[in-house]
C-alpha cells in the first residue's frame, strides 16, 4: 500500500518502519535506509581500509591497476554510505525521535514507547566501528553477531533480547519479539527470564508453557490460549 509523503500519525509511522526494515512500495520510499541502519552498527573503519591500501601499495606499487580500482570502489562506497547516513539521520532523528516527543512546542505524533519497540531497530548514538581482519567479511560479521547479538538488535538471537527476557516476561498481554522466519513458540522456548526479577513479577503464561526450563509437556491447546504467543513482531 502506498503511503503519501505528506502522511502524519500512524500512516507516517508505518511508512518510516517499512523503510527502516529495508523495504519500499514506490520511488518516494528509500529502502536503502535499512542498509544505512545496518551500516551504522557495522561501520567499517576508514583507517583499516587505508592501512590495507598502503600494504598493497608497498607490495605492488601505487599505480597497480587493481589498487587503483579498489580505491575507486571504496571511494564510491564510502560516499554512498555517508549520503545514506545523512538520509537516515533525517528520518530517524528528525522525524521519528522528535515525533515521539513534544518538540519545539509541537505535540508528539507517536507514542513515546515507540522508541522502545524492538521491531524499530535501534539507532545508536554513535557509529559502532568495525575493522575487518580478513577478506571474508561475511564470515567475520557472522562471528561478530554471535559474540555481540545486541549489535544487530538481537535479530539472530531474539531469545536474549531484554524485551523478551524482562518486559514480555512480566507483561502477560504483551507480545514477544519474534523476527521474520521464526515462530513465537521457538523464541519462547529459548528465552531465559532475567534471574533478578521477583518471581511474583514473572506472569506471562508462555514462561511456564514454553520458556527454557518450563514444562515441556504443555499442550497445543495451551499454546492457542496464550494471548501473546499469537502476536509476532515482523
């Protein structure tokens, strides 16, 4: 569904959400904002790339065709990355963040709690730098995500997300954070509730039905009756 560039309120919230997820429905929506949000959390250090170029120059000469081409590609990518980062800042900070608060005497457009909604992937205050050590960046990112699941907003490890281990566990009517490609039952079965929470506060039914260390014999009927397991977060 196309949403006008002049949209406000809930329509604008959906329009922004789609772009931050890396999707768009028409030319006015920028799907590369999703890439920009990811890049912010895996910001390849310019100094690391320049050090590699200097090493190649020492071995092959500064006029080697491969080095010249690599420098050109890096320049193009770096310029595009900076432009994407600027557009992301305009949409995330200037529109979403200010829209969630009373700003410049203007009433807020969205609930302030939107800033804590886990499907709105977090925008870090500073870029999170990363210096690749090998030519296989994909393999390195995979290992980095395993060590630091928060860097990618727990997309690959939703069971460890504080939203699930703390907030959802204490709010029986609230949904779990469930990324695309996973089921609520899968996530619930892996969640380890924050151990410092008072037992009286942990009241979500999925904790005993599906939670790690819970009753493995919970029936399918109980699953259907659980109010929050049917609500997934795209």
